[in-house]
C-alpha cells in the first residue's frame, strides 16, 4: 500500500546542495541493461538496493531522461551487472563518456544473456537478471522493482565503487574487516 505524505515544513533544499551531500554516499557501480526489438541499451547506475529475499527482488532507480530509458522501459526486463574494479572503462562507456550511445556501448566486454534476454557482462562480480515487477515514477526518475529470474556470481575480486565523483576499489583487505 502506497501512503502519501505531506511535504516537509523545512526550508527549500537546492539541488546542488543535495547532490553535494549525496556524493558522500559510496555506491557499487552497476550497468543496467535491456534488450527490446532486437536492440540493446544500457546505462551506468549506483542505485541498486535489495528489496526482499522472498521473493528475490531488487530496486534500481533510473533517470527517465537517460538515452537508454525508453528501451529499458519497453523491454519489461533488465539485468543488473555489478562491476569489478577492472571494469572502470566499461562503466565510463555506459555513462556516456566519449559520446557512446545504444549498441556502441556494448563494444567493450563479452556480453551474453541468461533468462530474460537482457545483456549480461561475462566476468561481472554479480549479475541479477530481472523481470520488471513494478515501475513507479517519481520526479525525474523511475523506481524499477525487479523480480530476479536468474543470477550469476563471478570469482572474488575488488568491486568498483563511486564516491565523490571518482571511482575507487573495495578490495580484499576491506572485505576481511582490516582497517574497519
């Protein structure tokens, strides 16, 4: 059940100030992909959240102004490809750096499919192949709830993170609790 809340009684928050604060939240870097009408599309995202284990579902948030959004929306499915640190160039490509759009974004990497037909990156740290369960439009973004249809996990290696506008690597030292 969706509940509507009254707007807060706080001062207006400028979008630049909000973005500056949110840059302090580190996020795993993923490529969200889909295939529709024989065409593949994808984009870089850091907004992956687990929703439920029963049934296995996740949430991703996608800007509706993104060039890949129309294909992702029309497909009714999507894959989340969680990137390893060695995939930084692929993350840049899918973020549109260098002007890449559409099929040109898939030129790097080895791509295959699992169950839904969404492109999946061979060697990604993890792949969640999802059927779109629900799409909720809020402001500039759509919140996609995906029901997981297939998963794939690669060998352990450092994860690609995004923090304060730069990439970083979460490596094995931190995975085993050292330095925390």
